[in-house]
C-alpha cells in the first residue's frame, strides 16, 4: 500500500488532475510513456475521484494526447533552441519534463507555494529544474522576472488542460502578457471550440451548471479571437488535437476510439494551439 491521500487535500487535487492520464497509460502502454506518472500512482494510495466513472477512453486519450503533443512541439522548438527554457504553467504534479529533456534545456515549474512544496515531496526536482512561486491567474506578473533566459536560447511556455475551466479574459491577459515580455518564444496549449467545451465541462459539471457557465469559460473557434490579444503574436497554429502529432499512432488506440477521435477532429472539438512570438 502506498501513502494514503485523503480527499479534499492539495495532494489529492494534484493527483486527481493526472488520473485520466494514468488511465491512458494503463490502457495504451505501447502508445503513451510517462514513467514518472506511473510511479506517482504507485507511491500514493489514491481514492478514485467521484467522477471517475464518467472518464471515457476518448476523454483519457484527450489528456494523454495533449501531453504527447506538448512533448513533440517542445522537441521541435528545441531543434533550433537546444538550450531553451521550458516553463510549465500551473505545473501541479506534472511529470512531463523528463520526457522533453535533451540534457541542455532548463525548466521552470510555476505554481503556488503550497503546490511546489507538495510537488517536491511527490515528484522531486532535477538539477536543471526550478520552482517559481506564483498564482498565474493573479494580475501580478513579477514572477516573469525570476525566469533567467536569453532570446538567443529561446523560451517555451506550455499549459496542459489548463484553460478549459478559466474565464476568457483571464486567459487573454496571461497569454498577452507573456507575448509582450518574451520575444522569440512560443506558447502552446490545448483549447476547445465552443461546442467542444460543452462536452469537456460535462465530465465535471451537471448539465445545468454547464448551461449557466459555458459563456464565461475560454474557447476558441478562429484565429482572430487570439490575434487581437497582442501584436507580438505573429503566428497562430490551431492543430487538430488528436491526429496532427499522433497521426501515425491514433489507430493504435483501437478502432472505435480512433473513429471517435477522428470525428472530433473533423468537428474541431479540441485543438492544439501553438503561438509563435515576435523576435
């Protein structure tokens, strides 16, 4: 038995966010590799979240593929910026950095003081990893100054399953401020369309709650919604989440799952967004 984690604790909330990803690793071990996440769920005696029975295979795949896409996009960026800085927004107990690490890059994990303390115990910290204490949703961006970087080396920000449950204006402010500060960088994140967001929210909220709140949460249906945020955003790529980076592996998730995910991509339910910032 692992370390018991009680419900309604910070550790429980961090593990709960990773649980669908852990399911994907169990269901498709030949497709997704994340040894750190596997070890976390061996380390802790974790009670299933109340909505666990709502987590379908396509939903688990969505979260695993968002992480997979982030890894591939980061590796692509590092071909030209091997010494870049990687910034994990609201990192929680994320175990993604070892999968990206090329031996030269550095990582900053950004989250609240309490999360970073718990994270150090749960995940540990590598030699080229640092924590930055910040609530990224507060309008205090002084934490930007704690990031040591150069424009020549480059900087890569990422947020996985981060924006779906946030207000549009809050997402806009965060991304716009990053774009204005960090030239020649990149920001990547997964984002739902307005219709796709309804399906995501139904996994955590009642239908009545979805109807009440759908208008407030962030979604994106065209480039113009993002291009207005900052003149420093020079390129916007809204990739199909499920079949762009995963196009050679999607069928390994099983015929029915592959068909369902390809159908979601055809409707642009969820996209993988890559923003290139002006040099």
